[in-house]
C-alpha cells in the first residue's frame, strides 16, 4: 500500500494508539505516504461539541504534535495533516473560517449524517429508511461541488437499507456525478474488517460499471489497521471482481475561504 490518507487519533474518542505508533506501523508495512485525518472539530453555534470528534480546543495540539512528527520522520515517510469532515450546508463556511489559521493540508469528505448533527440528525450508517440514500447522495454531491474535499470516504455508508431500485438509482447518480468531478471514491478498510454494511457489493458493482476511480483508505482507528495485509488482499479481490481502477495517491489541497 503506497499511501493511506485516512488515519485517526485518540482525540476522536473512539480510536486507540499514539501518532508515533501509527507512523512506525506504516513504515514497517512499507507505506510511503501517511495522512492523518481525524474527525474535524466543528465549531457549532451554542458551544455544541460532538462525542465522536476532537474538541475545538484540541486542534492546536493536534497540529503541533503532527508537525513535529512530520519533521522528525521526514527522511523515512511522507506525513500529511488533514481532517475528515462532514458537509453541513448551514455550517460549512463557518468550519472553513475556523480552520483557516491552521496549517492543515487537506479535507476528506466523510458524511455520516444527512442534514446536520444538531438539527434532527439521521446517522446514515445505521438502519436507514429508503429515502436516506437519495438525501445522502444529494448532500454529498453538493459538498463535493464546493471543491474543498480531495476524496469521498466510505461512499457506500447508507447501505444498511433495502437495496432496491431507488437505492441503485441514488448510488448510480452519485457515482456519475463524482466521476464527472474526477474525485476518487474510497474503498473503506474499516467497514471491510468489521463486517459492516459497507463496503457494499451493490454499490461497487455500480461504481465499476460507471468507471469511478478508487483510493484505498484504512480508516485506521487502531495501529494494526494501518496497511493490514489481509484486508488489502480482500480489497484487491473486490477491485478485480468489479473492474475498478485504483489510484495510489491523491493531489492534496486546502479549501479556499
């Protein structure tokens, strides 16, 4: 595995291990590029803070810790600093303005909820109603059209539903829109390793037929998940089965505020 841009830290409250342990594991597994993209601290109004992302007050320490390690390991591995972020239309500009002073390098779009999480949130990874895939697809495409995200993480998250005609129509529309923007879809190793509803074969059959580019993402919440060879081998079988084109790295960029 040449590059992994989807690595978490303990600050999200559901990951284990130090940043140094993740880096050492990546080096041992032959990874050349390691990107940290913990769940972004979202500056919601009213002081609301999520239980599954770092607090706004932790961002400075996140940046300084990773910058120091980036310099320390510069001759052994290429390290990048980013965030996994949801696109919440009401608060997106507020998020970008909050992040602007910090020297982060990229955002990946990891949409876990439709709407937003402080106003009647609907988690897309649970058992969802038949209308959620279309809501998810429209919100994701709107977010990607902003040009602020380098790729779409776990694009098949809302797959724990009846995957009939409407599901397939929504996911095909999503895949075609993402292809038109030349943005890779992430094949998510966490979902694969834990047997979640994603990766979803129905989705990846569609992506293969549409011709989407794919990037592998460890979505590492523990050290052993970084470039796990067993997971890689299974992922490669999926790619071959559905004729998917895998890219080994992406061009990183910051959003323009």
